[in-house]
């Protein structure tokens, strides 16, 4: 897995590296050269290419001046566009600006709206306006400059981060550069992957510019980016002597009138993901629907009565893992039974996955002491807002801290679904790197909860099951999208392509 750091951590690493003897000028030169090398790999001949390099007055702008100098040396037709006056540029960035000008570089400072309007479409653009420390919303000429960048029909290369994007939380307020390529220095910043970041970053390349390992180790990291190589190492493995009772038994309570599909999807995928046996608890009057749509899954038809809890306890004891919630509904009888069953799960220390209506019922009760230790909760942002009593904005602005605090406080594994999905376990956060917008479809979350429950029944390791399940779910979506496009994807496709996702990971 790749370590992700916050902008503050990045600044500390930079400072420590300089204190340990690496000059800041050297770091800036290496950083800028890495961007130039990427540009050069995309354009066979830079001579006479028209390039706009948009620069701010800070170190990000300094990187831009060095990139501009390299482009100038390769006979590109470069124009540096400065938001500020040249007098406002100080320190190291000032020195790099002067070197660029000595190489014959052209500068247009204190750009105006009129300056922007007369700019013709270039061959490509370099965005070096603002760095990873940016917060808030771009205004005035800065906002207009970004809007102009986004209007060009050409490739955009962002220095460290697209300008206007929050480097810590990936939130976008106002105008943000939509880059085709983002070159970030050292470890990847958290704001390049979480919340809405993917809308703006394009292809992310992390380059080693010489930060000292001892500095990086001392500062640490904030989260990890889940990679296929990491997943390959922790996927469940079969023994030759395994049989259906030994590879995982899952008890699912899902589906109700009008939402039978949720139960069908969640239970069906448990077997596709590797569980040996699955039993689905369904309302007696809907059993025929489930029987006709599920061949391998066993059904447990029930009616609400004094005997129901006892019957459920038998199924809980039979299973390795319980999955409750998809399409469950919120009737009074369901609510009462769920709370009693939750107490049984805690008493028996049964491994479980809680999703959808199970989370909504839990939010209504607001008593997290009912939760079994190491339960896996899989809310989307709206459900998590109900669980935490926070607004969606409050969560997104501090998503890593909020997720870690919730997981730690309630001793659960939290799978916060989104683009991307982030999994939390105590003070650890794992950012998923698979999935696409085609998965924004009814039943996608039901499939995810079923995959996680299945993997949990096989490994008995909640964190590994959650991380693996999220990655495989997203990879299945990516494979399905290549075959069907993002517009035509359904939740059933995620199940159909799951075997190919497993196969792809096993090949690594």
C-alpha cells in the first residue's frame, strides 16, 4: 500500500530534509525537472509549442518558473502568466523567476480579465498557481484564471496539485483546475484522492525529489492507498481439503416488501465471493419470490412471533458471520426484532456486517453500546451523517479524523462508501483505488456488503475482509464498465464480473 500524507506533514518533511542538509533550491529543481520530463514524454518535439505557465507567488509558482525555464531551453514558445506583480515574488521563487527571464523567458504579470480573454488556445498548460496548502475558495482574478485554463481544449499539467483543490481533504469550493496530469512530490497527498479530488487530478504521478527517508519516517503518514499488490497478499486462500462447511457460513437478513432485490443481491454474491453456505432470512409471504430467484442460497422463511427470536438465534449460532440490513425496512416489528438480535450478536461476539436499514435503525436508537466489537459498518455519507448527527459537509471537511474517531470510539470497522470509499479501523484509514461512476446504481451497496460478509466468513479478520471487499467490488465495477460502459451498469453486473476481478488479482 502507498502511504498518504497531509499538506502539513509534507511541509514538515520538506523542512526536516532541508535541516538535514538538502538545499531547498535543489529540491525545487528536481521537482520541476520531473514535471518537465513528464511533459517531454507526452510531446515528441517541444520546439515552437505554445505553452502557458500560470504561476502564483509562492513555492508552487517557483516550481512553475523552473518548468518554464526547461521548456524555454527546449525552444518552446513559453509565456509565464503571473497573478501578482514581480515585486511580490520573494526568496527562492524570485531567484527562479530571474533565471527563467535570463534564459529569454517572457512574463505577463498582474494578469487581468482582458489579458485572459485574448489568450488563444495553447498546445498545453502548466498549472503552478497554488500548492497543497491552499484552503478555501479562489476569488477574483485567480478564479478567472482557472476558469480560463479549464476552457482550453488542451492538456493541463498540475504542479503538485490542481489549483483550488484542498490538499488535505480533496474538497473543491469554487473554481478548480481540471488537470489531465498531476505530478506530486514525495508521498501522495490525502487531498489528491478523497472527496471530489478525482474530478480534477487526472492521472497522478508521485515522484521522488530527494526527501530524506529519516524525515519521512519521523513525520509518519495519515492514511494508506490500497493497491492490487497489497490485496493479492491478503486475499483468502483455499486448502485442498476445504469443504462447504469450512470455507464460510453466512446468515443474511435482508429484503422486505418492495425491496426483495436487496436480499437477493446481498445473499447471492456471498457465494460468488467464496462462502460455502448462505442462508437468507425472509418474510414468509415473500419466500416464493426469493426461492424463484436464488438457486444456491437457502431461505429461512419467518413470521414475527414469540418464537422468531429463538429461530434467529439458531441461525446466528450456525453461521460464521451475519449480514443484516439491505432492504430490511423499518417496520415496528422489524425494529424490535433487530434490537434484540443486535444484543444477541454482542453477547455471542458474533462477527457481523451491518448495512443500510440496520444502520438507520441503529441511528434511531443512538445507542452504540449495542454494537458487537469489531462489527463492520458500511454506511454511505447520508447514513453516516445520521449515525454521527453531523452534516455531510462537516464530515467531508474532516473525513479522515471523523472516520477514525468514530471507529476508535465504538470499536468497529467503518466502511464509508463514496468515491472513493474509505475504510477505518481505529487510528488507521485505507483509501480505495478502484471503482467508477457506473457503480452509482441501485443495489451496488447491497453487493458490497455481501462481498465483505463472504470474505469475513472465510478469514475471520474484519479489517482485511473490509479492505479486500471494497477493492474487489470496485475492480468488478471497473471490469464491467470496460465491457458495458458506465451508463449501462447494474448491480447484477458487479456480481457477474466478480469472478474476473478475483482472477485478475490472483494473476499478480
